[in-house]
C-alpha cells in the first residue's frame, strides 16, 4: 500500500535515520506485515516511489506539544520528555525539537508506524 512522505524525509528514510512515522489511521490500514510503497507526490503528476518496506510494528501515540511530551501507549506508557523527545524526533526525521514541535503543533492521538526495508528482511531469511 502507498504511504506518502514529504520530500524532506526521503534522504533520512533511505539512510535509515528515520525509522518510523506518525499517522492518523482511523481505518487500521497499517499493521505488521503490510507492504509499504513509500512515495512522494502521491496523487499528483510528480508521484515518485522511492522505497519499498514492510511494516514491523504499530502502537498508539499521543503527542502533546503543550506539555512538550510524547506518550507511547504500548502497555508500558512510555513517556518521552526533554532530551527523550529530541531522540524520538530524530528517529522521526527531524533535526531539532523546534522543527518537531512546528510540525506537531497541536495535540494529536495517532499511530506510530515502524518499518524495515524489504531488502533487509529478504537477507535475514537467507
């Protein structure tokens, strides 16, 4: 299934720096095992598929910019604050907390989606 990204994230996805994405998923489209056709310009003439990966994990996430925290709801209630949010933001493709909070400037309940490149999965099975 196609999943669209802003062009700014492509180099970080391809280098392995960006290891997850945060999405609304009201219809439960993303689950472990789902193929992810990563692309930019989705639904435009500039459509470009740049990678194919597989979804490895999804967990509910709450982003609360007012309290400057990120809550991962995976049973343990992992909360990122301060430097922890910066580490989380870097894993999501942001260089600074300022960039992260500009992007996620409102309270959000979403899904955190992790992936692995299909080439990695294929090599692991050999």
